[in-house]
């Protein structure tokens, strides 16, 4: 009886077509899934930079690589995210490594991809700790007793240590030194640095401010600190091929209550404005907008302004 | 009776089954709400918190202790306001709300110091005879690593306090009456729902967005969801949180303050030693004092002025006649 029930029914061409259609549909679904999976966020899966072997074999990774994009950077650094986002941030990769012999000794590496060297220098310079030691192996790098900070190529690197430990700092320093050649092709060119007068310049005081400089709309400016007769003076410089930067910043100073001072200017586009006890001498020469600001006597500011005009005139020639 | 069906019958049944599935799926798709919060009726949304504050005693609203040992200074700061038993009664439950935003060691002062958590928990149990002390926060980084690396998990254990991790089911939609931003927003409500007293424990930090992070900004850690959208209205959200939470007491640790690169810091070089501990029943007064340590005026922190306008507290902390004492040793 059972044998009789099992007799095979002949299949019709229509059934075959339906069956093949279903198989083709399933194949298409599988192919679609496969194609979709090609477009994953590679950084999440590729252990490309912060490898297990980043530190010597005495250290092992104590966490998986954490990856952050512009949309979720705040989940790692909260309110400080704006600084990076305003400076071309692309991604953050970070990872913690711990000492095999003492797991309470660890190092956390933050690798910020800032798209280009200027952006990396911007976030590096704007967070620079005044009490620090320059790294002799990095063009832009310094250490504190418990951390290491380096700008290399398009990357800005922070290394936080679990404690104030010179041995740990040396280990971290060696690891990052080895990592740098894979991140940067060599010395970063910062042509603007050469435009600043060298006399009275405070060493390593260069900064790049990409937005909202001095509370204004000034952006993409390089600054450096000078010490003249015991007073701190800031010199700033940016490209200004149209003259708009000069005009807009002058307007900003005046609109916010600034008073224009009498000033024997060497250039036609030159102004001195006092606002809330700070004086700005601003001018435009060639394709550059530049300024000197501080609460020092105007003659001291003028001294540096003249040097800056001289320096820019030579470069413009 | 044969159980065979004809091909026509098979196709008809298959079509009916397919249509049924499609109808159910389609209806579910139409009714599906991607924002689960919208499914909660206005009636079921939480519209405020109870008032956790205690009756004021003139001249005992704020204390400022100078000293380097946090355990001793926080103890003294509370003692000078009348002792912990002024704030916590026997059998009451207490929630400690530290700032555990980051997975950072206590050394860099991006998070509340564990010594303070352990000491306040001890005082609640031993002196005030509290029934239970809890510790909670909704960190920016992974909660487990934040509680562990900040050493607050160990401090809570030492003080016999129970940690409440910010699990999703502990959040409820919160609406602040008169608020512009806190409207049906996920809030870490359950730990506060049946609690008797709330003590905020914060540190003095520079903050890239808000200018400074102290006791008022500390309540930000009770928000859930994609709270970074509030960064563009940071002064308003901090003010609204101060409207929402009327704490029993706030502790502001200024032993080491983060003067730059906040709120994360990253190095001891971002810190400045001030050796101060503030306890206050007025969170605005405590933060106004803390602002001064960062060389800021209340006018530099608009949320302080807004909160004062709403009579949540005063920026003129001197008016409260704070008790200043220096610890020996």
C-alpha cells in the first residue's frame, strides 16, 4: 500500500519552469546578499594600523579596535568632538594594549585620520600642552609625563598611559616611532612657517586655527607667539588673494565696539584697532592677510608688525 | 479517501497562503513605527521627578574645604552642612550620581574620584543608616569599562553600594514641563523612580562645548538616546536638567581641576591642583564657585545665568555665606 502511494508523478513543463524560477530567485537573493556585503566599512574589520604587534611582544591588545566616524565620534570624546569635526576629521581608530606582566599597566592609542597634514597639525597645535618635552624623533610631537602626542602626515596620534611611568612612556614612544614611517612619507611641508619673523619667536608656538579664530569668522590662519619686552604677542597670517579677509576682520573688530587708532602705516591696507584692551594691527600685502595682536604697548606691536611686513615683502617679491 | 490534491487546487491554496502572508506583512509594515518613543502615549511619558532636596538651613547651604585628601575633605564638607544625617534619614534609599563619562583612570580627573564615592556611601550607611545606596550613570563610552577603569565599580563595592548599569529597560521617555528640549526623551528614570535621596558628585572640568562641566552638567549623564544633538543647545539642556533634578546635595571635587582639553583631558598636564572640595544644597552656587577656579565668570557660562533667572539657585554664592575651612595635614 505504502509502496503504491510512493509512485512518482510525472512533472509537467510548467512545474519545471516554476521550480527553476524559484531556484533562480534564490540564487539572485544570495547574489544580492553577497554584493551588499562587499560594501562594509572596511576600517571596522581591517586591523590595518593598530595591529596586535604594534607594541613589542611584551604587550598584547587589551581591547578590540574601536572605530569612530564623524557621525559617532562624540561617543568616544563627547564635547571635544567639535574640534576634530571642524578640522576635517575622517575617522578615529583606538585600541588599548596592556603589559603582559602587569595588566594594570596599559597604553591607549588614538589614531585620528584628519585627511591632510594641515588638519592634523591644527588639532595637534590647538591642544598642545605647555608643560611638555619635544620628541626628538618627530617633526611635530611632544610628551608629558603620562602621554604622547604626534602629528604625522594626515594623522594625529594621542597615546594615553595608565600611569606616570617613564618605562611605559619609553615603550610607547618606541612603538609610535616605529609606526610613523607607515603613516607619513616624511617631513611635512609647512611653507607658512617661513613667513614668520624669527626674532623674539617663542619656540614651538605655531598653531593652525581652521575656524572661529579670536571669536571671529577668521579661518585657516597660522599663528605664532612672540615675546617682546616681557609681553606676549600673537602674530597671525593667512591667504587673502581678494582682500576680503582683511576687510571682514576689520569690520568685525569695529562692529564689536573696537576703536580705530591713529597709526603710521607702511601699507595702504593697514589698520590698528583697540578692542577690550587688546590691540590688533592688521594689514594686507600681496596675497596675504596678516596681523599682530596683544595688550602690549602699540610701539611693541608695531615693531613686530614691521618685521612681519618686511618678511612678507621679501616672500612676495 | 484519497489525500491527493489536484494541481489547480495546489496552486489555488498556495496563492491564498501567499496572499495571506503578504496581507499580514503589509499591514505590519504599515503599522510599524520606527521611533518606538512615538508609540508611548503622552499619558505614559514621565513628566518630572520628585523634589529630592531637603529643607534649607541659613548659613549651612554651602561649604568649601581646602585639603588634598578627598576622603577627609568630603567628609568635612558634609559635616559642616549639618552632617549626612541632615540629608539622609534612617531606612532611606540614596542614589549617587557621579560623572563616569569616560573609560579613564581617576588620575586624569575626567571622571568623579572613587574615594569620594566610597566615602559618601560609607557615610550614608554608617552615619545616616541608609537602607540602600546605589550608584548610576550613563557613560559616553562603554559603561562596563567606564565603571571599571574609573575605579568607581571598586569604590562602590568598597562602600557596599550597588551599581545600576544603564540597561535599556531602565530608560523611560521624559518630558519636562516648560522645557524645550526634554520632550519624550529617553531618560535613565528607573534608578530615580523609587529613590528617596539623590546626591550628585562631579568634578571641575574645562568643557569644549559648555565652557565648564561641573554639578549641573553632570546630570547630562542621565540622558539616553543620541544626546549629542543637544550639543548645539548645550546651555539650554543643562538648564533644563537643573530644572528637572532638584538634588539632595551636590559634591564638587576641585582637588585637581581640568583646566584645558576638556572634557576628556588625557594627561595630568591638563590638570591644576586646587585642593578644594565643595558641598552644596544649591547646584548653581557650587558651579559658580567652580567657574571661578577655571577663571570664568558666571556670565561666561550662560546656563548659570539662565538657571538663576529661573530661581533654581544663585550665582552669588557669597550671599549663601559659605563655610570655608582648611584641613590640616
